[in-house]
């Protein structure tokens, strides 16, 4: 162990003695590690943010039914292009024939509209129309006031629950929005509740919305829209059984024959997260190629520099051998110098990559999460590169004849 520390001390001294050359030698490693730390940190931050948004929106304890399934090509979409709209009748079919594993079903749809209160107006606010089953799903809440009652939703009463940001922009902090009258696309609605603050995802506010009964939504924006159904199983463990029951109920209501494919799509939060992760996997693949190329170039540069170092220190190596140093001692020293030099690039790249990721996170809506494993991976890879590309120079140094080495000027 003391020999290893001594070799590392010599290696650091050699790096410090030729600071510019050492920096230029490991520049490839610095670029590679900087890119991998920065990109991995940003992707990890995006993954966590998007996953949280998906779980908040879709819910981990439910699944959704939409007009179209997942399509990966134009041919796939052509086959499902004429799928029928999802309607309230489909929701009722699942409620009536779904089975014991289904606890609740709701339908909703969205559009952008203008919301006005006195002289204040907000354009392009997300307006969501829901059925009375929405009350059974965890994604809806009221921090102030209350949610719309099932009776109000079923009778299409002109009531609305506002998102936190929508209420704040319309009423400010000094006016209580509860029971105030706002206009949505020119129609009057009474505010019964304000949702709690949810924050932003990738710079997009999750608090700018208005929740109204589906019947009122149809009057505002028309009824020829495909709905999205959300189904909640009685037990999360029975998710697959509930999906099967919903599928059977829908196929029966739509009079599909046994050999006909489903004319709707079914999604869980895991399905959506899987689609997102498959997209980011492509970024990882490209990153691996770029980093691998940079590391190979950096490794070749390190090998060439170490060969030059062996030439420059031929007399030193010969003297050490003459004084009793074994071939393994010489090889260990040169390998340690190569590894330390390469890891120096890894440490600098880690610092730069972390800094870049944090700066991007502060300056843009893209979040960053610096993971310990990515730092260990970046430094560990550079250690392996230094070891691999230092083997040949180290073996050349170890094979030097001490007498011939001492003769060289």
C-alpha cells in the first residue's frame, strides 16, 4: 500500500511539473466526462420531473382509455385513424358491465378558453370538463372552498373550480374568489373552490386551469369531442383484472367480434413513463457513442504521452533498476502515473459537468439531478482508460535494460 501511495505521489508531482502538457493530455477525458455528467444530470432531472408530472396527472392507482392506442408509424395510425370517439356512453358501459374490480370511472376532456373577472381577462386557459366520478380520483382537490358536488356536475350547474394561478391572476391576494362570478367564453360561472398550488413542470404551470361540469363544457366548446376515460380499480394489485373487465365491457358495448381488434387505447402511468424512457434511451445511446469516441481519443493521447515520458526518463528508470527496483515496481509506477493522469481529467470533467448542469437548471426550466453513480461512473471510466492505455508504455519501461538505459544521454 505504501508503494502505491509513493507511486501516486510521484505521478502527481510529474503532473504538477508539466501542468499545461498534463491538461492538454487529458483534454479528451475532460470533454467526455463533462458531457456525460452534464447530460446524465439533466436527463435524470427530466426523468424525475416528468415521472412526477405523469403520476400526478394520470395517477399511479388508475388507468386511462383513449380513442387511439400507441402508434409508432404512419401505417399504425392509418389502421386506427377511424376509431370511434370515446363518449359518455362508453363510460356508462364500463360502470354497468365493468365488474367487481372497478371502483370508479370518470370522463373528461380539455380545451383552451378565455376566463374573465370584471376588467381582468386570461386567454388560453385550460378548461377541463369532468363527469361526477372525478370526485373519486386523487388528482383533484380544493385548498379553498370546495370541489363541485356530483349533483352539480350531473345537472350541469354553472360552477367552476379554479387552479391556484388562475385564481391569483384574476383576484389577486386581497379578494376571496369563493362565490365570485367569472365568465368562461362569455358564460357566467360561480367559483366554488380553488385548487392547491401544484407548481411547474419544464416551465409549464400546472395551476392555470378551470374545472367545470362536462355538460357545461359541451355547451361552451361543443359535444363532438373524444373524451378520455379514467378508471380506478378497487385495489392497485387488481389493475390488470380491472383493465380486462373494462376491455370486455367496451368491446361488448361497441359490438366488436372476437377476432376484431380493440378500437380504443388503454394506458397506465407505467405505459406513459415507458414511452418517455424509450425516447430518452436514444439520447443515452448517442451519448455513449460520443463519450466512447472521446475516451478512445483521450486514451491514445495518454498512451503517446506516456511513451514520451518513458523516453524522457530512461536514465531515471535505469538508475532505479540498478538500485534494485523490479520490473513490477517500474510497471506499477508507470501505470499509476497513467491512471492518476487520466483520473485527473475525470475529476476536472466531473466538476465542469456538474457546474454546467446546475447553471442550465438555474437559467432554464430544465431541472437537473446530479447522481452519485454518474460521478463514480465518470471517474471510474477514466481510471479504466488510464489503466488500459498505460499498459503498453508501462511494459516498455519495465523491459528497459538498466545498463543500456544508464548509457543514454
